[in-house]
C-alpha cells in the first residue's frame, strides 16, 4: 500500500512538472497567434497557418515515429534500472533521427516550392528548411526528457523558449511580416533544439542494444509512425489543405483562428497527460497492471473534470472572447470556434491513447485510424470543398467522435480495462449546465469585458455545484488533485483544498 502511495505521489509530481512545461507552450502559442492576427490580419494568419501545416506534414512523413519510441523504451529501461543502456539507446536513436530531420528539411522545401503559396517568395525557403530541423530537434528533446521523466528540466527549457518565441515573433512580424514571423519561430526553437544534443554525451557502454529490444523497437516505431500518418487526417489540421485548395487563405484563417481555442483546451489536456505514456510504461515494466488500471480510471475522470467545463464554458463566451482577442476582422469565425471548442471536451481520450501506446499496441491506432482517414479525405472532397470552414468544423467533429468511440471499444474489449462511462456522463451534464448559464448571460447582455467578468464566474460556480450535485468526484480523485496542488504556496493550496472538499459528497 505504501508503494502505491509513493507511486501516486511520484505521478502527481511528474504531472505537476509536465503541466508546467505544457503551460509554457500554451501561453506561447496563444500569444503568438494573437500577435500574428493583430499584426498581419487574416491574410497573414492564413499564410503562416499553411506554412506551419507544411512543416507538420513533412515531419509526419520523415520522423518514422522515433520520438514516441524513444519515450516508450527510455522509460522502460530506466524503470528496469539500466541507466547505461538507456543513455546508449538515446544516443542511438538521436543519430538516426537527426539524419531523418535533414532529409525532412529537403521535403518541406519541396512542398513549399510546389505549393500555390510560393509565387517566387524564395527567401522563405532556407529559413523554412532550418526551422524544420530546429522544431524536429525540439520534439526529440521533449521525447527524451519525457522518457527520462525529467519534466522539471523540460519546464525550465520551455520557460526560456517561450519568452524568446514571443519576443522574436513580435519583432520579426513587425519589421519583416511573414518571413520575420518564421525567424521568430526559429529563435523560439533554438534552446530546446540545442539541449537535445546532450543526448550525445556520457560514456558509451560496451554492450549493444538487446536484440529483443531492437525487434520491439522497430515494430513499435513502424506502427507508431503509421498511426501518426493516419491520425494526421483525424487529429491534425488536414482541413487546411482542402480549404487552401478549394477556397483561399482567408478561409484558412477563419478555420485556424477558430481552432485556436479548441487547441488550447487540448494543450491543457496535454499538460496533465504528457507524463502518462512514460509513467504507464514504467509501471508495466514492473508488472503493476492492477495499479495501471486504477490510475487509468482516475486519470480519465480527472482529465474530463478539467477539460469539459473549459470546452462548454469556452464555447459559451466565444461571441465576446474571439473578437476581443483577435479583432473584429475575425468575427465570422465565431460560429466555427463555438463548435470546435465544444469538441475539445473529447481531449479526455489522451489518457486512453497513452495506455494503448504503453501496452505496445500502436498497430490498433494505425489500422483503426484508416477508417478515420478515409472519412476525413472523403469529407474534404465532398463537404469542405462546398461549405468551406463551416463544413470542415462539422466533419472534423464527426470523425473525431467516431475514432474515440472505436478506441474506447478497443480499450474495454481487447485490453480489458474498465472505462468510467457513468462518471464521464455526470461530468458532461455538469459542464453543459455551466455552459448554458454562461451563454445566457452573454446572449442577454451587451458584449463587453464586463459581460465576461460576470459570465465566467457564474459558469464556474454552476459547474462546481453540478460536480457536487451529480457526485462527479470521489475521494480518490480528490486525493490525486490535492497531491498536485500541494506544490503551490501554502495559502493557495489550502484555499483550493477547501474548494475540492466542498465539491465531494462521499467523505
């Protein structure tokens, strides 16, 4: 029992650092999006979104799933107390990943050269290629630190990178427009990319990678890569390709800005779920299957507790919030943003994905995602081409719901893990009521900052009352939340502890 408590406390600590690391990224992305929207308008937002999308596609094609494999097996090796083998394994993966990144930089340059956005803007090509390599190294650095479960280092790096990113994008965009923004992105990726080379340090052990581990690695890597490619049609911003092809960069901008708030909620989910694949892998290497089951249930319930009110409450205040943040030019994006923000409640599924990868079952995500890819491509040609961003919003929601339903079926029937259906339903009811109260204030009052200052607290209060009324949280969830907030200053965590105690009924 004491061992379980120690593991739970360790998870709370890792989750806290992981949340801190993701919070920095969250702040940086939002600030950069606002800067670009205010400084360059819909046209600039559309062009930048398309360029970033090209980088994402080239990355998916060329990384071969190696970052995910590094996290998975690095955590396992450290869990087996094999630090020398872990260091050699990280170095082995890093060398191969670096070669792939250099090849990917050529691919992204070719993608942009043959795209309709090129039109002789050759100055962008070299910075685009360098930016691809830098962001790739940033990703492998994140994967390596996650595998080592050093989220404290990751958080500190992200703080520095975020400050540089915001300042560089502002200065670059002000003086050099789109090209300057790309240089700003490059500056923001510099420190994480540079830190990734620390994986090359240390004494090289005489032994090689165990043949069984090598076999598992390549199998896991292939299916992870394939799953990433397929999942890109469902979870990435593949709609941008169809919007740019059949419409214009203005329509891309309206979809991108609307998606910003949904991605923020998902980023919050990543703040809390980023440590789980490594954590589950660590526990499974010791055979702690029962503990993984309990922590999976608890984590899923807590994830829903956090993201559901953000999704419904965020959608409710969107008619005031979006034009206030991005400007009146983006007012047509409000309906899109409301639907997409509601859909971000599905982010609780990130815990399930971490479990599937930790169980070394990426093949399911790969093959199961084929159906989602087919639906996404079909909707692109039939729906997005005709209805633009509005069609992209609804087709995205339908496909994602279908994929989460399929994933839940697999976790319950094939992995034999229980799923908290009842608890999620109660959380959803509490979130819906909270959103409706907040929306009614927005609907009947003049749109202003005062309206927001009334609607948000009312929505929060109604949600807390709903949580208590429906019995959303049990004592185990309260204990886990308290372990996280105990890292806050004394007076603050006591205040939050009183609120948590007020929301639970089964004391």
